[in-house]
């Protein structure tokens, strides 16, 4: 079991928090092989580590339905399915790239799962050349995400891709 001192995390810079999260994610992934358990704990770890996270979770490609389906998450109720190319998640999946949105109201076709969401970052989880899903993070504040979030969430996405079938 991993002990996380969330009080001390408040004293760290954003970069230091991500480095701590990545280290803790390594320990989680090393000690448990169940994908759902690992993704659930990673979502919890992220949500607990960053004050600006309103919602964090995963969407994965459902080949049978040709859309994204909700995976483990932390936050309020979420959209269960997202069409490829729709909203920030579907666009990130289709384009195979991270998308940072400073104001979700200005993103064409944004899907409002939570009206409190103001900004968002979505990072594809790649399995080889294909996208298997996305990491989705929302904030209740405008312009909450930057290059630091992108760098370290992309690093986390690489770790997650290694545990997927």
C-alpha cells in the first residue's frame, strides 16, 4: 500500500507534484496487475494531488460501437459515451494529439458533461501507432492547463499504455 501525504503536496510546485504522481503511479503499476484497479487509483491520485482538477478520468475506444466509453474517473457524473471527433475527447482521439482548451465555451462542439467545467486538457493514450483511449481532465477555472500539464500527463499516458492489453 502506498502512503500519500497530500498535505505536503500543497507545498510543491506543479512540476514537483507531477514528478511525485509519476513516481507513485510507478509503484501502483508495479504492485498491481489489474487495469481497472490501477486506473481507478491513478484517477484518485491525480484528483487528490491537484487543487485545480474538477474532474479526471479515462475514456477508452469501444471498437464494437466505434466510440469512446467512460472508464475509471474521479468527480461528478460523466458522459458515458463520446463519438469519435466530437468534443475535446473525441477530437484528441481522432487527431492523436493532446489538446489544451483554456475556455471550453470557445471549443467548437464542446460536450458539456459538467456545467462547472471551464478549461480542459485531453491526452491520448497511444498503443503503438493507435490511440486506445484518452486521459481527460477538467477544471472549474479558465486556463488551468499548460505545457507542464501536457508534458507530465503525456508521460503518465505512456505508463498507462504499457498496462493495457
